[in-house]
C-alpha cells in the first residue's frame, strides 16, 4: 500500500524529513511551498554533536570543544571531547537535504487552491502561532573579518553578559572561525523588540571594549525572532511537526536537534509497522522546568546573567550539553536546580500557582 504524504512548508523540518525519504518505503512525499511564504534567508545554526546530527557535523563551518559563559564578575569555560559545539550555514543544510530528497523522488510544488486535498495524509510545518505577550529571543548578527588577529579561535562564547541589560536579558554570542573571522550576535530575551541600532551599537561597543576592534569588514548579516514558551499549532486541523509540532525547546529556542530526533523516531515507528506520526520530543519535566525559567526571565530578567553563569559553573561540559539537549537524568537536573538563585524561582512558582488558581476560578465562575 502506498502512502501519499503532503508536507505544507519547505523549511528545516520539511526538508529534513524529505532527505530521509528513502527510509520510508511505500511512502511518496511532496513538499508544498505555502502561498505567501517569505523568501528564505541564510542564518548560522549552532548545535552540539549528536549521533542523529552526523550529517550536519560534516557540513559544519566551525567546531569548538570549548565554550564560555561570561558575566561582569565571572568567566566560566567548559569543554567536551565527545560533544563539541558546531556552527553550520542554513543554506548548506537545505542544499544537502534538497539533493537527497530529489534523488529519492520527492516532489517540490507550490500551493494552489484545492491542492492540499489531493494528499491522503497532510502535515503542517509552517511556523506555530505565538501568543501576543510571549517572550521572544531576538537578535542581530554580523559575520566579520578583522585586519589583525584578535579572537581566540579555540573557544566559542555562548553568552557574554557584559553588555547593556536595560532591554531585557541581553548577551553577546560569538563564534570565532579563526583569529580574524567571527560571527557575533547581540541577543535579547524580552517581550518587545529593540531598535536595530541598539543591537548594532552593542556589537560595536563590545568589540571595541573587549577586543580593541573599531573597524572591520562585514561579510554577512542576519537577524531573527524566535518565540519562546508554549506555542499553538498553525492550524488545529492539520497535524504538525518541527517547530509546529513542539520541537522547539521552550526556554532556549533550540530546535535543530529536536527536529531531527522527532523525525528519526517517527521513521522508526513506521518501520516497526505503525503509521507516520510525530510526537513532541521533549520530556514533560523539561517543559515544566523551562516554563518556570521563562517566568523568571519575564519578570526578573536581571537574574539572567548569574542564573546561566551558576548553571555553567555547576556542570561539567558534558553535563551542560546533556541538560540543554534533553538528555539529563535526575542528578544533572538537581545540580541545575541547586545552582539557581532561590528567591526569584520561589517567586516564579508562587506567581504561576496564583495565575493557575485565578484562571481556574474564572473558568468555574
């Protein structure tokens, strides 16, 4: 029996599944570019090495076995031999997936009226719907070249909080490709976007203060907005996967690893005789912990720098990767919990309990 699968969307999730079409015998796959979809823009995607990301690691533009989290008072450097941090161009991944998909007979078409009904099974990978007041991870980034060697190429800077914190939890993300080339991003967690010049000024000031760089060549620009927290499906009537199927980690916006895991587990179920379905790849406990963290960052963002610095100091490099990748056991989770500042998290739990009680009362009333 042949299964005709239509996938609404042609982004990371859709292409990642299409690239594995040969692993779904008896299924024909068609990617449908949605009406009005924006043109794709290139970005740098960061990820830690994992068995399910072996192909992506081969495409990495940079790989780091050490990474750092910095605040005005503390610098924590972590490392991992087996799970390094990698950076890859979005365009390299999509080109890789498109090539594999086309060689497996996947069709690529544009959406037309009435076309969706032609497929026996339809999945939706369009972006999920974010509530109006959700926390956003928003950033502007530059890939630059300097005339003199200034960067420590062996260490990726995941978070440097030595920047203006007036707009929310704000940090610099810096990936040094060499001593003279790097991606540098100004990233903020808040409910409102900042003016473009705020991010660019933050980058300029950071480079001048910490690297004594005042002139540089810009080779690439990128920007983005990632909604965090619990997001609604794009269309309740169409099952989704990828970000539209809950793959994005609520408190970090990290999705790439979880999209690949979601797809791999779906393929395993098909090959075990089940229908093609996609499940949320996150553990319930991780989702709950993320929701409490987001409550803290929403109401008390000034604790953000110490919060992440404390967590980095409490864990080994491997444990840090396991926690962010959803692979942590109870021992790692407890180390994270005990490293956190207690008062803001007690306030967050109280606020969440009060909010649930108020909502329940309103519904009953």
